[in-house]
C-alpha cells in the first residue's frame, strides 16, 4: 500500500523553485506574493513596464526580459490580458526556450498560447507532458443548447462555459 501512495504523490516541489510571471498586474502581484511569502519561491517577471522598486521589494520580484523569464522559470504563469499584441505570446520559439521540466499555467484568456505549437511540442516530445493550460482558444462543443448563442456547426465554445452551463445534466469540463 505504501508504494501505491508514494506513486500517487508525484510532482515537483514548488518550495525554493523559480516562479516566472508573464504579466505583473494586480493578479500577477498577488500570485508573486503567495509564491514568495508562502512557498519561498524566487520570483521573476516580465511586464511591458517595470514595477516601481517599492512594489518589487516586498514581493522579492525581479524584472527580466522575456527570453530570460522563459529560460529560468521552473513554473511559468501567464497573467496577461488578451489583445492583438499578446496573441500567441507563447508559441513554438518560446516553448523551445523553456526548461523541459518547466510547467506552464495559463490563467489568462485562450489565444495567449499557440495551441498548435504546444500540441506539436508535446507530440514531438520536445517538452514535458506536465505543461498544462487552463484556457484554450477553442473547446470542443459540449452540448447543443438553445440558449447558447454559438451554433454547434462551429464546434467550439468559449473558454468559460455560459452561465446556464450548470443546468446541463452530466456537464463536465473538457480537457
């Protein structure tokens, strides 16, 4: 029984690891605070503009360029708003810069990460299968619903289900 329990608790320890944050707004700063103070993580970030030193120092955060952020981060969190400039901010070139053991968590909108490039990197085993995304540019159609403004011929739904999704029987989020 002990062997089974040991196998179930696999993963990487975040204590002392490097947390990289792409997009250091209000939410990015809250994540940095929890990483630095809660887990003793080294925090590096990239943003359009550098934060003021009085904001950086309590977080223990250090501004770096995007390439350095991708190379050094053990855990990369994407917290940037979706815009034309941030469309596919993480593509094939950026995935190649990341450590093979790094994790990628996208809490921003779908479209920030190039889904096709991530799928290709996973398929070609250029990246660890632990990379994960919470938001995707497209999702498979869950169920036809007359309240849904999107036709099922598109075969996609937005990253977040419609407010009435909880009423659908047997609804499960897609992966």
